[in-house]
C-alpha cells in the first residue's frame, strides 16, 4: 500500500550529479564534452585577451595603440561622430535629451514592479516621436535649425528604426484587416499594396525614394532625403507587418467572431476588443522578428548617402591616421546592434509571458 | 436585475410538463416560408415557425438536418435567401442596424462555449453590456456577479476561461448571454461538447432559466430536458420541419414515420 503522502522521488542534486547527467552520461557524450571544451578554451582565451588584456583603451592618438590587442582608443576618439554624426556639438544636448527620454520610457518596461510603467511605455510610443519631431531638427521655440543632412550615427539609426517600427505597426494592422475585408475594392487595394511593396528589395525602395521620387513631385515640393527614406522604409515595412498580422487573424477560431456577433458587437468593437488583442498576442514573435530585421536593415540607407552608425564607422576606418582599425569598428557596430536587438527580444519574451492567460482554444 | 427572472415565481416541477401558459401571448419570433441554400445545396426548405413570448421550444433531429443552421438564422449568424424572419417586430434583412438591434435582444449559447480566452470570466460577461448597451462599468459588473451567482460560479469571476472545466465554461457562456438581458435565448447543442458528468450542471441552469419565463429555443439531443421544460418539440430532418407537437404527444404518439424511427434510435439505448 502506498504511503498516505507520497513524495516525488529524490533526484540527485549538486554539481557533480548535474555534470554526470548532462555532460558525461555516456562515453560519446564525454568525448563531445572534452572536444567542445577544448575548442571553447582555445578560442575564448585569445578573444578575451584581444578584447581586454592586450587592448589599448587610453591615450592621445593612434601612436598610443601599442598593444597587440584591440585599439579601442579609436572608438573612444570618434565616439562623438559615431553617435551624433555631424550634429553640432553645442546642440547635442537635444539628442542627449531624446536618448534620456527613450531610456526613461523603456527601461521601466523591464522592471516588473515599476509603478505606472504602462504610461511611460505609452508616452514612448506616442509622445516621444512628437517631442523628437520638434527637438531634433529645431526651428521652433527659438531653437536653431539643424538640417537633417547633418544627422548621423547611432542617433540616425535609432530615428529610422523607431519611426519605421511604430508607424509600420498601425499601418500593417489596417492593411491586414483590409486584406480580409469583405468589400472587394478595399481588399483589392490592400492586396495590391502588400504584394507590390513586399516584392521589392529595400535597396530599390531607397533608391526610388532618393532618386526617382523627386522627379515625379511637382516643383517646389521637396522633401528632404531623410523623410523620403523614412516614408519608403515605413511603407515597405508595413507590407511585411500586414502579412505577419494576417497570420494571427487567420488563427482566430470562427467561434470567436460568431460569439462577438451574437453579443451585438459591431465590426470595429469586435475587431478591437476580441479579434485583434488575441491575434496580436499570438504573433508577437513574428512582429518582433520583423522589428529586429528592420532595425538592422536601416544600415542600407548608407547607399543613398545617409550616415547611420555603420556609415559613420565605415567612413572613419579609412582615415590614414588610423591603421588597421576596421575590425574594432565593425565589432563596435555589431555590439551596438546586438544591445538593441537583444533588448527588444528580451522585452517581447517578457510581454509574451505576461499576456499568457493559459488558454488554448 | 432583469425582471424576466422575477416575473414568475413558481418553477414548473419536473412532472408538470408544459401547460400552455403562453397560449395568449403574442408572437415574438415569426418565421415564414424561409429557405436557405449553401451554394446549390438546399439546407433549409420552407420553414414556418411562430414562437410566443415565454415559450420554450426544443428542436431535435439527426445531424445534418439543418437544426443548428435554422437557429443561427434567427440572429443572422447565417443569412436566409427566401422567406421572412421577424424577431421582436424587426424583420431581418441586410440592414446592419436591424441585425444589431435583433442581436442585442437575442442571446446565444454555442456548442463550444466560444468564451473570449483573453478576458476573465467577469470581463467576458461585462464586455457587451458596457460596449453595446453603454451600461456603466460598476453597474455592469454588479449585474454580471448576479448572473454568475445564478449559474452558481461567482467564485470563478476573476479566472480566465482556460482555467475552468467545460461545464463551468458553458455556464459562464449562459451568464454572458444573460448579461445583455435578452428577450430570447438560443441554445445550439449546449451540452454536446461536455463530458457526461458536466451535462447535468448545465441542464440545471437551463431548467431554472426556463422556469423564469424566458423565451428559449434549444437545439439539443437531451430528450429528458425536452420532456421536462419544452412547450413544443420540433423534429427536423433533411432541412424540413417534419413534426411539431407538445412533448407528451411527441414522445408517446409521434405521427410521422421519420420521427418514429428517430425516436426509436435515440431512446433505444
């Protein structure tokens, strides 16, 4: 007879047991562990010394890069250019303020108990672009104008990615709903829009935006290059977004539509309260995937003469004063991208966990 | 709280099967010469049905006989192509306003519950009163709690549907429909997707509701329920209404051969 309160069997615990179970459970697993361990040690060691031990961090110029490791001095020296591009030094506080606001809005999103973090996030999505619209170019409230041709570096990358992301989501939702509409004209327009934009490479879109669009616009109507690029990126991105969201819409069981109909909810209430919340939640991984790929695709603006972070780095590594700093430059860019993309990814995982109401209908 | 529930204090006991208390009531649903096709397939053929205020109708029949399609036409989840359906003096046409008005007055309970999984039980119940009836949130929540008490699950109000058993989910679905204070309730095989031990808890709620004077149309295979609460039983086969009779007559003395063979099959086991 079983004991009245049976406990689950005790599993062996402790580091030795863990290693035995996971690393050395059989002879071939032991062999694999040893081979992989050897590879890790032989590759990580030199990498570590290149990045830290043998690297030069401080100094006045190229001549101080004496170590055999990385010359971080170069990054240090040009950091201002990598972050702000040609934005005038005495006005950079405006950009700094935007960075600060961005951090204030989104860092709380990672802290579970932060009071009112929803409102910070909401401001980040709606208020922040408005503030940026006035602050960064200047020209209002007595602020000096800074032409968009002077913008560059990380700041430009963030502007492109941020606007692209927050504008493409609502446009994508509208397109996805339109594509599933019962009205043939609306559906037709959305299908054509999506299929055309999605079938064109981003490089082509950017070329068209910078070279061909001005030819079609009437005289005197002239967007600056950055706005044109932004519009191109946003429309291109929203076509992708629409298809991701459509995937979510199609996964909603018909019963949900019928229940909403039977309760007398009209089209917009049904869509806004029942269908979209479930559909969007389902496709968070797809949406985030699209965001991250857009974030990295912004580097393509280099080819129309905008200097994003990759562009600024690339233009300085050819400086004759600095020799052989290309690797440092690219590692730096990769690291910056990784920080942001990893942040986005972590946040989305957080969100998925929080929104999971433990249902599968 | 809706006065529908307090109108009639005495509940018909299980024995007291269907006196026609509703004989003098006006019709609330009129279906006249209604036809429906899916493509070329003629699903519903010349249906005629009048339902009086407070009447309880059970529709039964073999699967594929069009019974679900029929009641789904009554709140226009399905369109009919010929004939006329008038609900609460409003004719169902393509006019979206008419459809919305009718749906506000007609509650529906589905075979697969169709609760909204991203909302709690209470939010499921309050959603429509708040957004469609424009009831203030406080009031809607208080109402919803009353109905949840009535279906005997007030303690689950803050859970998500996915955390409840099938029987509990179906009772929430009934409460959700009642929160709109409908004049008519449609039940589309409400117990067919349930485990046997949960069927009773849902039927009990439906029997209690029938006792309160609600106009009900139920598509169901629960013949015990039909005998207990129905004023009329309708037998459908092949998209037609084959026979229509008070339950006592229907079960003891069916006229049509198709009804007889159907009853033999389901009552045999």
